[in-house]
């Protein structure tokens, strides 16, 4: 099977989960992005590209629920995993609240979710797409607020920002290619079942494996 595992924050737990399900693939070189062993392959893109790689070449991937929603890609998401928990929120310098956002510039790595949320809240703001280190945007004046991930809140506090609204909770999720779901039915079903047990999420696992 082909596994799509994100480099970065979710990688360590994702590799542990693979290992717990009996899939051993040695990542022997940090700069190499594909590895294969015993008939399995592992592909290591950036977290936000996991849905794309899972759709085009992968069977099973791990990504944050934010990356899945942001991608708009139709993957089967059978199992919420017990790691990667954080939230996506609107952050701004002290003194701002939601009523102040109309007509402002908001920087984000999540333009799709941000636009949808602002539209549904009746806020008209200009969205600026950035790729990281978003906290720089208000500090340098290129944006008034940001929509960003908050985990411990440390980065936000160090950059004098406060959380004015949570948009969504985030956690790691298993994603499955819709074609593989049918053509590799047994292997995938078994993997989800074991991953669910290993992740301490047996109930969810049973709920979804019952669908096959
Ligand atoms: C994320 C996010 C914040 C930080 C929040 O960035 O964009 O900067 O983590 O974490 P905290 O609440 O625990 O401080 P990431 O490390 O993914 O880097 P990037 O924004 O540069 O991509």
C-alpha cells in the first residue's frame, strides 16, 4: 500500500501509528521523500499537500482536518486520530473584536476556510494568502488580523495577538483514496480497524468499518 505521511508536526505520531499497525518503513535519510519496504511505500509531502497526493497516488494518508477541508478534495475520512489537536482561529492585536473586521485585511494560510467563514458571518474583508509565519503580517502592517492555527497559544502571545474567534477545531485524520477504498477493500478495512484500536479510538473505528 502507499501511505502519504506529512512532514512536520504530524510526522512522528503518524509514523508511530504506522509502526503500531505493523507497517515498518525505515526513514533512513531526512532529505529523501519516498521510501519503500516489504511491498509498502511511503510518500512524505508537506502537510497541506497530503490530500492531493492521496487523491492522485496514495491509498491512505494522514492529515489535519484543516488541510482536508481547505483542499476541497473528496477523500474518505474514516477515522479521527488522537493527535494533532489544535484550532483555527481569528487572531488580532488587542482591542479588536469581530465587529471591527469589516473592510480589514486578513492574512492566512487557509484562504478557502477563511473566506467561507467570513462570508457566513457577513464580514467583508480582503484575504491575503501567505505560506507561513503569519504573525509577521499584523506586526509589519500588511494585514490587520490573521486566521491561523493555535496549539499552545505561545506564538500568538509572543507576537502580541489575541484570539477573537475560533473557526474550527482541528485534529489529525486518516484519509483514504476513494478508488483504493474499493479496489483494496480488505487491506484498507483491516488497516483502519487496527489503526483505530491502536489510536485508542475503537468506537469510531467500528462505526466506520461497518460501512464497508
Ligand atoms: C503554526 C501556526 C503558528 C504556530 C502556533 O505554525 O501557524 O505559527 O504553529 O502554535 P502554538 O500555538 O503552539 O504556538 P507552524 O509551526 O506550522 O509554522 P508556519 O506558520 O511557519 O508554517
